[in-house]
């Protein structure tokens, strides 16, 4: 019979307990030692765990306190950096921006100039007089040869060439038909010779060469040279 079996049969009487101790003196002492060692190890582990828990808790509280202190300092520094003291000096006046109204057209006039004979008209143009006493070409414009035939016909808009302008030879034959916008060549131009044959075609965009430029033979039918431009620069072969 071992010690554990004997313990199971003990009813708790003192005499029986004494008999158990007499019957198993060595086994009971060993069991007691084992229990003491077991409880000692558990107590040590529990103590170590409790100490570790306390250290972690203390570290967390210390870190939280540091963060709270840093936040308070940062908030205080930020508050001071944006603090604005009221201005107590003399009043400051900003210069007012002067609004200048655009001059308006008051009247239109047609001005005519003649050749030295004081009979043949040389130039006929319309001008606009403005509210600020200035004036500019605005409307139809014409120039003539001494023989009275037209040389130039076109129009201005507020001092700038605008729309289609035609130029003539002194024999009355069309020399060229050009287009303008805001005073700059814009669009296709057809250029003719004095005999009426087509000499060339030109193309512009906002004052710059743009598109096909073609030169024709003496009959104005067969192209002799072709060039292509984009934004003022020759493009292609």
C-alpha cells in the first residue's frame, strides 16, 4: 500500500493518523518536502509576475505624464506664437486705386486729302473723336492713284486694321486680298500679278506665318514652290 492509498482510507481519527505516520514515516516527509518546494516556486513566480506588473504600470504612468507635459508646453508655445498685440499707433491710410473710365466715342468724321492739283482725291478715311479729345482711325479707309483709280480699300477698328483689305495696281487690276484681325495679318492672302494671274497664296495666324505658302508659275496654274508653316516656323519638307 502506498501513501496516497493509505490517505484515502483514513477517516480523520487521531489514532489512525498516528498509525499512518508510523507506517509511512519516510514517504510523508518526502511528500512534505515536495509540497514545500512546489509552493515555494509558485510563490516566487507570483512575486516576480507582480513586480513586473508594477514596473509596467509605473512606466506607462510615467510616459503618460511626460506626454501630457510636452503637450502642455507645445500648446503654450503655439498660443504665444499667434498672439497679436493690438495696434496703438497713428491711423494708416491705404492709397485709393483710381478708376479711369475708358474714353468713349463722341463723333465720327470723314477726312479727305487731295493731290497737289487739289482736285484728285488721294486719301479718304474715317476717324473717331473720343471723350478725352483723342482721335483714331475708325471706319472706312481708301487711297487712290493720281489717275483716280483705287489703290487701297479697307477699314479700321479703333486705330487697327480689321477685316478684308484689297490692294490694286494702277491699271485697276487686283494686286492682293489680305485679311487682318486686331491690326495683324490673319487668314489667307491671295496675291496677283498686274496681268491678273495668280502669283502666290499666303496664310497667317495672329501675325505669324501659319499654313501653306504656295508660289505659282507665270500662268498662275502650276505650283512652283510650296512651304508649310506652323506658329511662324517652317514645318515639314
